[in-house]
């Protein structure tokens, strides 16, 4: 195998790192990837972001990160993307590739890792880890429960709870954020920030929240702010329009993708969410209701925090919209409870989810990879991954010939 040109000081000095998020739409995994990239750069390393353009290109520019544009992805495993990724690693002398989520991980495995033996570590923040991911790459997951499950089938698993930049994400003036978003002073605001996708039932959660806000608005001055995009955008916008027309005012506001979601968290009285979006809501000292699948909604509190710290800011199974209405109605009617839970959440994020600490941990992982040659079981791992991906593609194609195309986001 040919070797890519590597930087001479990579082991003991500055490393050249390529960070590869799966897209640049607003979402927790992508924002984590970029904020960690900036924090690792601030430790003295050269960091390049490789991705198809999206709304978060503004965040890349704000962070001052180097950016290489990936070609438009036609399929979830795309040969043109793999070629561009591989050539970027070669021409820039990249030492470490860090893909986020499964498609970039597959691209990396069959691109620079195969051709140049470039070390790589992959992060998967989904609550479902595909079995076909390459097993010769170290894996970073977001919860201790996931790490324990993955340790049964791979040898290198570590936990990195989704970090939060607590300097950039902190209370700084709710009045200004509300003016920016044109929220009347007498209104209570509920915010949800994330992808409008059926993945992890995020879309279903937003649709349930719209129904609940519709009901609560009958006797409360309340507004739901929805910031995000995805295949469910049109359905969410239609549901919001129906509610607003019935109530004769803006009860639900669908803002689409937001290059900077901070005003939405800042303006909120209550945040709904899962994963890193949930943590960012707490960073703004907002009470949090955690969303999961199959009707899961639970208030984040000192009593429930141990569960979330173990299993992640997520859950499965619950009372659905009725449960959300009970929790949310109680919060909207109790300002003191909102204040106490907001303070609890901010303290928890500051103590447990520091971005600087996460960046230093990541730096150590990168250095460890450079000091160890790629495992001798690479060929066996790639054969297994190739077989499993091919089987997965075949099953998806049989179910729906178009289902394995990269989803197109609706125009705003």
C-alpha cells in the first residue's frame, strides 16, 4: 500500500486532523463535530473539515476552521466522495481522519484507511450502532450503556459524553433573544432544535409537541419554536399552519435550519430534546424535557439525572403526548420550578460536559493512534464490513429502490 505524506511532527507536536461530519445541517452530531474540531485546533493542531455544504458552513467560518467541500452525495456510500476524501488526505498530509456517523466511517474505511493506512477513529452518537461498521477503527459513543454493549463485539470502545462549549452556550440575555425572534413579553416559549427526521422518532416527537402546544394554548399564552430541517419539514410546517389558523395567532413557529441555534435556546422557557441538543438547552439554564422513542418524555431533574448519565439523554417507551402535556403544563405554570431546574441543568453541564476536557481526551486518542500501527486484522475487518454493507444495501433496495439514495432536503 502507498503511504500518504504525513506531517513530520505529528506524534510529538502538531497533528493534521481531518474531521468528517455526515452533513452540515443543524443537528447535534454535526455541531459536536465542529465544536470539538475547533477545540482541538485551539490545542495547537491543524484541523480540516470535509463535508458537503450546508447551513453549518457559517459555524465553520465562525470557528475559523479550514474547509474542503465534498461532492454532492448521490448515495449513502458514494464512490466520488471516497475519491475526494482520499485525495484530500494525500494532498494535505493528514495524520488522522475522524468520521462522524456510519456513512463517513464507511467512506474512510474504503478510502484513505485502505489505500494509505491512515489511522481513523469514528464517532457514532446514534442510539443504534450498525453492526457493519469497521471493527479495526476505535469507536467513540455517547453513553456508558452503549459502550458496554459494543465492547461485546469490538475491542476499542470509549465513551465521550456529548460536550458543550459552555462559554459560547450560556445565559446572556433572554430579552434580546426574544426581541430577535419577535416573541411577545407575556408569552411563554418552548423550543425544540434538531433534525426533522424519523431517525430516533425526532419528527414524531415534534409532531406530538405541536399537538400538545395546540391544546395548552387554549388557556395559556404559549408559543412553540421549531428550529431544524429534514424530510419531515413540510409535514411540520403544514401541522403548524393548521394550528395557527385554528387559534388565530402564531402558536407554532417553524424556522427551518438555523446556522446559529443559540437564540432559540436563550429565548425559551422550556426546552424539549434529546442528546446534545438536550445538553445545550441545559447549558442555557432552561428546564429540559427529554424526548425518546415510543412515546418517551421525561423531565430532567436531580432524581432522573442518574438514568440519563448512564443511558444518554434519551429513552424508550412512555405515555406519549399525554405524558408530555402533563409535564409541560406543570412547568409552564410553575416559574419557581423552572428556575430551580434551570440552575440544576447549568451546573450539571459545567461539571460534567466541558468541551475543553473532551478536546484533550480526543487529542490523547489521536496521539495513541499515531503511535500504534493499524491492526493486522484490517483485511478481515474490511471484508466483513464490505459483505455486511452489501447485504444491507440489497435489503434496503428490495424494500424501496430509492431508499438508499441520500435524502434530499426540502428547499426553504
